[in-house]
């Protein structure tokens, strides 16, 4: 894959490319795996000294992907795709990545799709992942350089994700609010997390969209991305998600998984140089439950 730039200062190639998120690792791949660096269409190395106005081209070698990740073909609900990024509408009940307990995962299906399409790059780069029983938008980079460009946005927390959730509790839930509470790994579990002093900073904001007795449909904005953050935060304030038995949610309210859906995703597309915004409709189990709750409260 080829990328082109125009030098705007008198520096070495590697210094110039670093400004464009070309890492030392990527430069090594270019050098040792069949890529190329060109300046004004002539091969050069990373220490070549640029002049202002020079045309810099990098040819990045193809990524064949890990052989240990099995390619599995399955129909996917792809909401956006170009040469650099792919956004998928993930169903609930499917893990994002393989583990001891999960093999048929989104990563397997994405690789299967890449193989079927005969893409040159077949390495799966997950930018934003979701829990197994959370549905909605997942973002993938289609090559390592695209992933590096979005990693910068992740560090700056400029990739925005918003969720719908159904929560239940007997106390009073403010119409809108902020939950700022540190999250740490539970000492007695390798899976669960908890609010704990000394944990990592975590910030969630929400707004109630509708209420059905002691059940509330909330729209959530994640300001940080800690593991299980939404589930932990709402359990912490006494309003666990419906169906989330791991964090105290009820399984008796018409949904058999945590009622959490990633509805909105936005990020800056570094190659198109524009903001992308995508939305995913609520899945049937979620929307059917809302209809049922609405009917029961009439």
C-alpha cells in the first residue's frame, strides 16, 4: 500500500515520517519486508535529509495476518468500509477476540471476510472492541498504519462512543449525571472489575431517555474506556444493567444478556481528512423489550 507526502521542513526522512505516525516498527517492516521509501521517485533510506517540497513516498508491505487466527466465513453487517477502515454492527453473544472459552469470534469472522475478498492485507486490527454480550458498532483498521493513526486518537480520547442501556434500581436516578469513579480489577476474579480507590480513572456521563417505573432507558457517553466501565459504574450507583448477572442485573425482565448497545461512533478519518459519524439501530431483543415496557406502563 502506497502513501505520499510533501516535505515541509529540512529534516531526515524518519523524523518527517514520525510526525505522520510512521513508527520505528513500521519503518523496519518497510526496510526488511519488501517495502520502499522514495524521495522524488528515487529510493532512499530513513536517514536521507529532505528539502522542503520533496515528494516522499512509502510503500508498505502486505500484512498476511497471524496463521493462528482461523478464518471463518460468516455474513457480517458492515456499515462502513474503505481501504483503511471498517465499521461493523456486532451482534450480541459473540466475543470480540479468541480466548480459551471462545473461538468463533468477530476477529475470526473479519479475517474470513478479508480472505474471501482476497484482500492484500489480512491482519485483523481491532480499534474498539465490545464485550461478548454487548451489541453495536466496532471499529477496525485494515492495515497497521491506519491502526497507528487511530491509536493516536485513542490516546487523546477523541474517538467518541455512545451507548443505549436499560438499567434498573429502586432508588432515585437523576435525569442526567456524571459518574466519576476509579475502576480496578476485582482481586477475587480474573473477569470482574469494581470501583476501588487506587483504580484507574473512569468517567461516564448519561441522560435518561425514558422511564418505565424503576427501569430507565439511558443514553451514555464514555469519556474513558475501562473494561466493563458502563456495567461497573451503573452497578456501583445501584442501577445495574438489565440482564447483567455478573454485576447484579436482573435476568427476569425479558432480556438474556446485558442491555447495552453501542449506538454511535465518531472518529477523524486521517486519510480523508474529515470526521466520520455512524449510528447503529437497536437490535430486536432490545427494541422489543422497550416496546413491552412501554405497553406495561400505559
